[in-house]
């Protein structure tokens, strides 16, 4: 009988029955848990949807319509200022604001009047539109300076510095003198691709430019194409640089909606005689004032 006892089949049978019972118990328990578990994911998604689609009126339940309208108007106004200030054409570069580390000019094209020089694609088109319009009025001008790389600006700065040293100035004097007209690399408007110098030709002196009919025409018309005089006369303490009649910055020629401004940025700066720094400060202050009013209005609601 191969040495097996009669009790072995019985023992094996008992073990099999116990195993089957255990498996059935686990299956039943798992089925009950799955069928009755809460729908956490779906509920969370539904809550997110409800928040996104929340009716502003329900958000201000019990608040008078005039206050609700005021709050929503302030929110819209703040959003407009945020959009303006976030525009790439509103990038402020000066001695206190270097080129951002993540900035990359990827839309450069040759300028039509001087193919050796490049500008941001939109700025290049707009400055050529101005040059063409000026030509129709009997004025001749072209681009004499455009986009510079960091290396280009470094070379320009070093050249100006060495010229002052060669003229007999000390290192400290040389740096102070060129600091009014030439930016250090990494701090130059020309590294943005939005800044351009224009004149009849590159040999025109500053005094000749200022006294010319061309400069008068530029001053009165270039804002129509989205450009501003980057370093205006009498603004040296603000811009950090002396008056430059050749240098113009593209900031966009679009109008501003939602009642924040009724004209283009460039026209507003032209009419108010602002520097670019003053305009950025103006927009920032207007936004801050709207935020303050919004906080006050929201606090009034909370107190009720």
C-alpha cells in the first residue's frame, strides 16, 4: 500500500475545503468593498468643475448689485494691467533692471533699410513703415543701430571705455563718463531687439540731429508706429542716461481696451511726456490702486 495511512486522504480533503472557504470569503469581502467605496475622484472633479463654473452672482449672494458690479469691474481692470505689464514689449531694461536670465530673442529679422542690422520681427516691420511714411513726406532716414548680443554690447562698452582712457581720464572717470551713454553688457536696451537708432546716416552728430527737420518729424510722428523716444531730454535722473535723439524703443502700437487707457501706450507716453520708466511706474501704481479698492470692497462684504 506504498506506506500511506488511510487518514491521509481525509486530511488533504479538510485542507482543501478550508482553502476554498478562505478564498470565497476574501472574494466576497473585496466585492463588497469595491461596490460600496465612495466615488472620491469623480466627486473631486465635480467640485473643481463647480468652482470653475461658479456663478459670480451666487458668490455674492445677498450683496447689492452695485457692489457686485464694482468688484467685478475692479477684477477686470487688474487683469488688464497684468496683461499689459506682462507683455514682452513692456520689458524694462536699465541700470537697475538687467536683461532677465530667461530672456531669449527668437524673432529677429534683417532691417530693410540696413540689412546688416537686425530687430525683433514686429519692431523691424513697424520701423520700416515709419521710414516709408517719412520718405513720403520728403525725409530720409534709416536704421543705424539695432539688436546687439551680450558680446556685441560688451565690445561697444569696452571700446567707449578705452576711448576715455586714451583721452587721459582715470578708470573711475572713464566709467562715469560712458555710464551716461553706454550700458554695460546685460543691461542694454539694444539686447532686447526692441530698440533702434535712426538718422539720415551714421555720421550725423547729436547737435545736427536735434536741430534737423527730420528730428522734429520723428518726434511728432513715430509714436503712431508704437515707438517712444527711449531717453528723453530732462529725464536723465530717471532713465540713468543722457538725452539721445537717435534712440527709440518699440512698445507696441495697439490700443488698450476695457477703459484702462483710451489710446496706445506710445501715444500716451508722447502726450504725457513720460519716460518709459515713468510709464511702467504709472501702470504699476494704477494696478496697485485697483487692488487696494478691491480689498476694501471685499472686506466690506465680509463684514456684512
